[in-house]
C-alpha cells in the first residue's frame, strides 16, 4: 500500500500563498503553483480562518541572542549578576529572571534560552470580545439579526459614543468569527453573515453577462438628472428582479438617497406582469418620493412606456453589461440574499411577508448613512414632504 507523503511548506512559500489568497486566487490556482493538491493549501489557510496571521517580531525591549551569549560568557568567567547587568546596561532584575527561567547558574545556555523566550512569546493575547463577554453577547445578538460586523461596530459607536468599553472594530468581529481559537464568538454565527463561506476571502467583483433583449426607446442612464446622480434629493429609485428557484422572482426597489427598500411580489416575469405590479406599488407613494426609476436592460421592462404613462415616473436604463451603474440596488440584492438565499422558491412569499423582510433590512444601520437606518432617513423625508 502506497502512502502519500506529508506536504511541508517553507515560510517563503506560505507568504506567497497568503499573497495570492489576498489577490483573490482560488485554492486550486494557488495549489497549481506548487504542483500540490488544493487540500494542503486549504489546511494552512483554514488554521486562521483565511486571515493572514501577523508576522512575528521580537520586541525591541527583549534580550537579544548576542546579549544572552554575553550573559553566558560572563557567568563562566564568574561575574556577578549586577556586574553582568552593568555590562549590558540592563536592570539586575532582568538578568536575574533570565537566568532563573532558563536553567539557573549551572545550566544556562544562550541559544536554548533565546529559543525558549521566542516560544513563550507565542502565547495568544485575549481579544476584546473574549475579555468583555457582555459586549460579545451584544455582538452575537446583532449578528443573529443579520447585521454585518461593520454595521454592528458603527451602531455601537453611535449608540455609546462616550463608552469605549462598548466599542469594537468590525475587523475584530470578523477575526473572532473566523479564528475560533480566540474563543469569543461561536462558529454557528457565521451562517448569519451576508456570505457564509467558512474562510475569509478578499473582495472580488463580478459582473452580469448581458443576455437581455433590446429595449425599444430606452433612455440611457447618462440622461438621468444630476440631482439623481449625486443623491441630492430623494425620490430616485433603482430596481431589478431577484430570482429564486422554480422560475420564481420578485422585484426589488431601493431609493438612492435613503437606501430605503421595497419588495414587490410578482406572479411572472413577462413585461405586462412586472409593469402592472410596479405601477400598483408606485401608487403607494406621493410623486415627490418617486420621480425616476433606473433599471437594468432586462426584457421585463420593455413595457417601460406604459409604466411612465400610468405613473408619470421616468425610467432610465443602464448601459449594456454595466449593472454596476445601479450599484445601490446591486448591493441591496446582495444583502437580501441573507433572507432569500439562492435556490429558495420566492413565489411562496406573500406580499405581507416580503414587506416584513423589507422592514428588517430597512431597520439595519448603514455605514453610508452614518449608521442611521434607511427607515429613519425615509421617515424624515416623508415628514418633510408631508
């Protein structure tokens, strides 16, 4: 029986792995560089949850190997601890502790003492969430509400501006989730993140392939008014379809200034069905809060003229293969996937249930709103136009 030999990687090879991982390469791509199986790469990266461990450095205050060799030679020559301390320009207590913890007068060896000091310094420092269990419980509760670590960190600063014991960075939250050795947050909370992968990945962007039909008399996004572009006034919306299994879909709408979300139940994706549902939804808001709608090049909006005639709301379209021009809506659809993951049949959701999901998303604080919620911002807008 042939056994597979264990794969070992040098420090320089590991550094290259982490660099390629940061660039967004896959495990298979990284493994191909070393002609190894991707499992051996995953084993190394997964130890710290896909987060590169900090490079270890000796403290500038610690004894060096040269100083330890000086201690060893001076002890053989019969120098006292105080005399050795004077030679090294160190405190006598520093020299005394160094000798006692590394074998004493008779067994002290410089090289062995230096390695022992390096090994002892590897003890992990407790993170803030492991030390402050009350704060960890608050973070865990918010994660279960599908709040992102960045939203939680911002909300804590906004809610407790003068109490730094209640502040924690979003990076600390991520590290506590992905590096289980920290013992601060349970691994089960990972399922509440927007992306539920088991290891931290670098951000990389994807772009939809343009498979949509041509829209007759489509007005380009370049003609959208400047007030919509710079979010100076409310009432400019972005929309798209969010698809589920069994050929199901819903319409998602988000207001550009406040990031307020509305979800619309659809019984089909043909243009007549979609336009009728959007017209019915638009009539729930006053004209001041619904001035324009920006959509992707999907054929479901080929009836955009009928929508405009019925609502007096202008429709603008992204350029082909440029869904990022509706970045607010694209980001919102990503957030919605926490509640409506891919593969779920969204046709089973009633309008009331979709309203409840939209409310949950609208009540989450947003960094771009200075950690206020879209609901708060939208309600202020409604009050000012009423």
